[in-house]
C-alpha cells in the first residue's frame, strides 16, 4: 500500500489537560507540544483547559477541540497522551470508531482493560501502538544486533521528583520502560518475580527494585526511583560472549568481548560506541505514521505492551 502522506489528517491529544487538536505538524512542533504540556489530573477528571488548547492550536494554525470525540470522522489516526487512568476510555472510543491509535505507555493501568484494548483493536482491524519510547532510543537500536542471549541484566533508572506520572506507582511510571526493553531482548516467559518498593513523597511506591527470572535462565535486576537527587539511566547486559554497558544519558556504550578459547584476560577486546544524538519521540511518531500508511505492524504493538504490563503488574502486586 502507498506510504501515508504526511499531510493526511492526524489527531494529537495534546496535554493542556485533555485539550485536543486536529492538525498536520512538523516533528519539531510535535516535540514542543509533548514537552510543553503535561497531563493533569484534577478531582478524578481530565482537566480541560480550553484557553490553552486554543493558544497551542493558533500557534501552528490548526483547530482546537475540547472534546476528543469531535475528531471522529475527521482523522485517520491519533496520538493519545492523557493521564494513565483515562487511556482505556479514550483509546477504546477511537478504536471503536475505526481510528488507528498511538497511546502513551503504559497501555492502561489495569491489566483487564489492557487485554480488552488489544482485543478491540484486532476486532476493529485498527493499529494499536504503545509509546514505549526506549525502543526508539538510538542506543538500543544501535546495539540490538550485539545483545544476544543475555544471562544477567542490571538496570538503574533514577530521576528527581516531578508531579507528572504520580497517578501510578514508579513501576508503571518509570520501570516499565526497562521491563519492555528487557523483555524484547530476552524473549522468554517470566518464571518468577521478587520485588520491594517504598512510598516516599506520594501514597504509591516511589522507589522499587525487582528481580525477574525468565524461563531461559536469564535474571534481570531492575531498580527505578522518581525521588533521587540525580538522574541516571544505565543498563548492563552480561552474556556468554560479551559484557555490554549502555549509558542512555551520556549516549555511550561500552562492549567487552570475551577472548577466544585458550587466550588470557589480557586479550579481552574493548569497544566504546558513541551513540549519535537522535530524537526517539519523532522516530516513534514517524514510525507510527508509516505503519498507518503501509499497514505494517508497529514496533511496539498492543501484544508487546501487554506483555510488559503483565510483568509490571506482577511487580506492583508485590509492593
């Protein structure tokens, strides 16, 4: 099928609460919208800021809406970034209307709702992509071919406190990024999970650690915190032929290759990989639009996001 014309109608549910706009945007405009407008949660309802929506729409010459349902029949696809508790309701409405959906991670806060969304997307023959952004991280994409059969994974994702995302615990807020990446590279069922978490500044766990054992013997030790003094995002893979360390923030990876049989430790080969700066968000949205036009399956579809959510839900249940 033909590639989707970038001028085709697309809807972005941009986050001055639940203000929406029907638009054709440049990637820079998309980035600005996502970064400038955080989701808000007020008294259990989406906070609609009509003035803010109008201001954003006017800045790029498009029309603003305060009810997302007004987009039905006007667009082929939408990007949804509302608070997690509203993912199911908003995404389900668009799916039932036959509109392809890119929804922020996690797919939903509730595993039953997530399974229902995946089922509904299949039944309505629409694309469902989930915003697990690290899959589009240049470091992960660069080293996918190097990371093979890891036996142990160590991961730290630490961040200073911000109010965004606190409608869910740190597992669904931050750890699920790494759960998705690890599951995509290990490619084996989970056998057992042990986890601990502590609420610090909210009524939900703000720091957590999980030890995940996979059926192929791989073990992942994953730590996430949203109450740290400094930001850190690192992941390390130990596999039979190599040790791979990735520093997302420094955009750098180090690979240590095991020497050939009979060689000594001095023969360990070391490689430093400088990762070119990229724009994972723009790549994610561009990939989604390509799938809308080609009808190819997305990199992170509903099934992949559901698997990550199932693991995350198991962890959260132990906190």
